């Protein structure tokens, strides 16, 4: 019985370490995309703190918005902007852009699902 508990504890500990390193790797990839001129270059318009630049500061973004909403936004910012869902209305109000028909958010190209997930994992570290 004692041996069984030790093995079980080691398995749980090992799985925890694996999931932690996987999450860190994704966040690191997301940070690289955030800083990369060709992939996203998010840092040109966004601060990783609370400071507003062209776009809002991204600290706490994953607590303000669901991951599903962030995926939608990173897939098509303009269509999401036009949807006027509650998150968009809040964003427009915070940015004082309620009367703007277009978002200033421009992506240099389409991000893959994996890239979007990695960027969101990175944003999740900015709490």
C-alpha cells in the first residue's frame, strides 16, 4: 500500500511538472510572437502593463475577456469590433472610441490557431 501511494504521488508530481513546462513553453512562444515584427508585432501598439498606447495595455486581459473572445478577436479584429458584443462595447468605452467604425488593430497576417493559443497563454502571464 505504501509503495502504491509513493508511485501515485510520483505520477501526479511528474504530470504536474510536464503540464507546467508545456504551459511555460506556450507562453514563451506567445511572447516571441508578441515581439516579432513579422508574426504580430503587438508590442508596437500594446503595453504589457496597464499603459494605453495605440491599443490598450494588456495586463489583466485574460481576466477581462474570455479565451473564446480573445480567439475571436485575434482571428478577425474588425469583425469582432463590428459585432458590438458586451466585451467590444466595454473596450470601446475604455479606449474612448465608441463612435469609431473601425478598430486600429491590424495584424500583418493571419495567425494560426496554435499561434493564437500561444499568444493568449502569454497574455495570461500578464495578470
